[in-house]
C-alpha cells in the first residue's frame, strides 16, 4: 500500500473482536511504523463491533462522509 493512501480505522471501545481497542491501536501503530502518513483512528466509547448498526449510526456515517470529503478535496 502506498504510504500516502488515506486510511481510517473506526472501532467501538467495547469491541471484543478488536480486543477492546488494543488490536486497533496496534494496527494503527504498525501502519505508522510502516511509514503510512495518512492514517487516522477514531474510537467510539460505549459501542461494540457493529458500529454502523448502532442507534448513533447517522453520526458515524456523517463522520465518514466528512472524512472522505476532506481526503478527496
């Protein structure tokens, strides 16, 4: 993957698949150490694995939409 390729990591803080953010933080650190310059991470407290199925999903969709717009300007 090209080091300038934009990546966003989204996770719920209570996600057991992501080891309760430990796995997401390790992935983020690994990508940064690999030289990825355009990696961002957002952790949603109180959420689990399926963050796009939660009652606040419209807020998450908006966050993703704004992030994409910012990256494609």
